[in-house]
């Protein structure tokens, strides 16, 4: 009851504050922004001035020019301190450090002085004068670093990126990451959307790496809004086309060992009021999962990703941002030498059994719309929803006896298949307030988990059931096998469904 009351109070508070909205530009709720105006010493606007922001620690760098009214704006800026440099013909260069620590827009006014001589500004990449005030131990990763890292697994590239770039994080088999000392308490969010289900490529599909603008990994004491997770928090900011007046993109392809072929494209386009970023890629490889043998046996797989982010500024104070994702993966279960069934005969046909051919298919889709309302120059309200679903299907071999006949010591005596569907749906809202060096954020999240599971298994060992053996306990003659009612007596089915709701509230200062 207390949790529901807290959630209701935050929602009511947010909607009451909407009535006092001021005439400022809307801002996305998943990142910050830097905006301002450039003027000369007499107060006149300076059009065409070059404005650049950079964060040497991650290599993040963006630039723009002021409009006819002397204004400029950087949107979708990850939370970090930045160098800001302004240059214009006939004026001395202007530099300032700007700290973006909230989704509330950071506004600055810049006054240029008339320059009598050319000035050269050199920004060194050591970041010595960039000091962060964030007390949590964290690592910032931007696309400048992502493009240079040798990611060992394209099918789980986000996990690989986190593992390689973040101290205190190690990898499990098949690409899942976890913080040292705690294997379960991990939190993963994309543009503020919590993703609580499995991130391993064995059961789920990750967000494509092409869609990520920046990533922050908090491996120390987490912020209050992630207080229910104690070891590792991963916060992802996706790319946006907002403000990209000239279409920008790239096309890529690669070929590597194990017959690994990949390719895709990225495209960003839009204007000052709207933007669209779309990324699509595909992968086909003969080593999709980590094989149990030194050489990959029966380990082919493919994956296709589509990500689309749409931004639209409805009014000067309201904006809508929506993420779409669809990913499909299809892969074989790697075999060991024993799974090749060398010398094992089919109990029915008495012919050589083929190798095991178990496979899996995963379909993932996600949609997450977010509405933000700029209440004043210091306060921002965010309200969003999300639905994410993983459909996992595990298929047995075409010849079910290849999955196990009981003739191999320690081998299986059954075959099985699985169908699972995991859906996470929820609502989230928060209010952010920034005044000087103070930063307060309060919010609530409601989430419900829907889970449906179906399991089918069949007994393939002719000596497993007494009804299939003779008086001496040996398997019955193979002539009896074709007449067995396998579909009814030997392949039972188990299904179950369950759901779980969670409420959370948090605040930080």
C-alpha cells in the first residue's frame, strides 16, 4: 500500500506541475542538452559562430554553428563535464567547462570580445582539467572508443563492450557480464527503460551496438534510483537524428574467421524539431556460441537487428521520443565429440545415427515511448511506457534418437523441446530539478512480468522403461519400436505461466 501511495503521489505531483510550464524548449528525458546564445560585447548576436563541445576522457566531440539569432543547441548529450569552445571571425576565442548532470537543459550565455590577433586554441586529450563531481565509481564509454575495441562476439557485442571497457566486470560463458563478487545484482537500462530479463545471447537478444551513442557502467555504489541493484548498473544512451539537418550515415561489411560475415548500415536525419535514427545489421557465422571443444562443431548461427529511434518536439516545452527494436537470432547448439554419435545405431532402422542437431530461435521486440515536459528552466517531467518480449524456441534433432539413446555412458536418455515467452511491460515517471550545484530527482516505476513456458520431452532409451525390455532386462527387439505409441506415451508435455509485478520509487540528491 505504501509503494502504491508513493507512486500515486509522484504522478499527481508531476501532472500538477504541468500547469506551470514555461516557454522553454523541450528536452529528452534520457540525456541532457546544452543550449545558449552567443553575443558580442555590445549585446548584439553573433551569427555563424562555431561552437564545439568535447569530453577528452571518452573522445566525445560535437560541433555546430549559431543561427541568425546567435543561438545554438546540442541535444542528446550524455551526462558528463565538457569543454566548450566558441570561435568566430574577428573575435577572441571563448572557452568554458560545462557540466551536464541532468536531463534538465543546461543554458549558458556567451559574450565574445573583439580580437586583435589570431588566437590558436589547443585542447589536449588528457582531460586533466575535467573533474567529475559524481561520487559513484563509473566508466564512460563513447562511440569513439567502441569503434576501436576488438569485440570478440558480434552476437553479444554489448556484453563484450561492457566487459572490456569496465574495471571490475568479468564475462560468463556465452557473453553474459556480471560485476565481481555478485553474479545476480545487475541493472541494465536503455534511455531510462529498465531491462531486467536475461541479457545472455542463449536466452535473449541484446540491443544492437550500432544504436548506442554512449554507455556508463556504474560498478561502485549505485545512484538511489537504482538502489535495488547493488553491484553493477549499465546506463545506455542511444543515437538520435534530432538536429541532423543533413542526412548522415554509413554502410559497412566484414568477413572473418569461422566464416563470419556481417554487414549493415546506420542513418541519421531530421531537423530542429524532429529526428530519426535507424540502424540495421546482420551476422552469419560458424561460431555463434562458445563451443565446448577446442574446435567448433555444429555451431552455426545468424542474427538480424533493426533499431529505430524517432524524436519529435511537439511544442517548445513538449517532446516525444520512441525506441523500436526487433532482433531475430537462429543458432545451433554446439556439439561435443560424443554428440557425433560415431558407431551408434538407430534402434529402429539399425542404421548409423546422425549427429545431434539441436537448435534454438529467439525473437525479441521492444517499443518504448517517452513524453517529456519542460516545466521551467530548472524542472523537467518525464512519463514513459515500455513493452519488451523475448520468444525462445528450442528444437530437438530431426531424428530424436540422435539426442540420446542411453548407449553412450553418461549420455542422455531423452529428447526435449521448449517454447518460452517472457514479456516485461511497465510505466515509469520522474521529475528532475536542478538549481546551481543541487540536483534532485524523484520518480516511480511500475513493471509487470508475464512468463509462459512449455516443455516437451520424449524417452529415447529403449531400456529406460521396463515395458520396453524383455525378461532379461535387455531392450525389446527393434521390430517392436515402430508400433510404440510414442506421440502419446513417451512425449509428455509440461506448461506453466506466471506473472510478477514490481513497484519501485527512488529519489536522489
